[in-house]
C-alpha cells in the first residue's frame, strides 16, 4: 500500500507537509543540474584512468623504436670515422632503447592502449642488432682460424 494520502487536496494543502520542507530548506532538484556534475577521478573506472598513461607509454615505445636504429647506425658510422671516439658505445647502447621500447609497449597494453607499432619496431630493432652481432662473431671466428 502506498503511504501517500489518497485525497489530493489533503496532500497538497496540508500544513504539516509544507512545514517539513520549509524546515529543511530543501528545494526540488532540477534535471538540468546533472550536466554540471562531474565524477572525481578516483571514482572513474580503472580502464578510463589508465588511458592517458597508456597513450604516453605507447608514444614512448614508438619513439624508442625510431631512435634505436638511428643511434645504432650513427654509432657505427662514428666508430668507422673516429676509431678512438665513443661511437661504438653509442652503437652498443642502442639496443637498450629497444628493450625500453618493448617495456613501454607492454605497459601501454596493460593500460588498455594499443602499442603494436612500437612493439613491432622495437622487436625488429632488437632482432636486427642480434643478427649483426652474430654475423660479426662469425666473421671474427672465421678470421681467427686463418694462420
């Protein structure tokens, strides 16, 4: 059963009913006020909270994917022109950028952002570096066997 009075006249003009709302100073809420309502960031779903972090990690992964081969080629070129310089250290340090890029790509995927470009570039860069190192080791092994 409803607890509202059945007679509308008693309900509308009852002094006790009016007194309840005058004491609380409550106003009826408008439906238009909900447009200004914003949910605090701590109450947002976890998928929405991680999106900016995921995009930043995906962009870092892509950046590392472009910088690592550039440093690798630049390092070997500097090592060929200036053997006493630090070009070889730059070339050997380039795969660290690939490893950081792979890590950032996986962080982006954990945060819900696709980072396939960065993962592919960094994976190929790492495979390229490993292939060149194996090639150099094979050449050095072949040359060391010559007396």
